[in-house]
């Protein structure tokens, strides 16, 4: 599996983004929104700012609780 670059482009001073860069940022933002929303919810509701590092099973459990409101 090949890892793709998922970092959004940033405009430099006096150098706006090109149309292609804006389109690429939009595509990245659609996938990134879902992930950021999940980790943001974990940080707010469970004060779990380092949950990602405690183990995959616990992260999945908390994501399930957040997603389904159990």
C-alpha cells in the first residue's frame, strides 16, 4: 500500500494558491473533516487528547460510543 500526501497546501505571502491547489485542498478537507470531528469529540467529551496512543481497540470503542450515542 502506498501512502499519499494528505497535507493541504498553504498560500505564501503575496502568492495565492492556484486553482488546482484549491481543488486538491477541497478533496483533502472532505476526508479530513470526518477524522478531525471524531478526535475533537473525544477531546471534548472524554478529555481524551492522547487517546490515539493508548491502543486501537480503545480508540474504536470510544469512536463507537461517540458515533452511536450509546
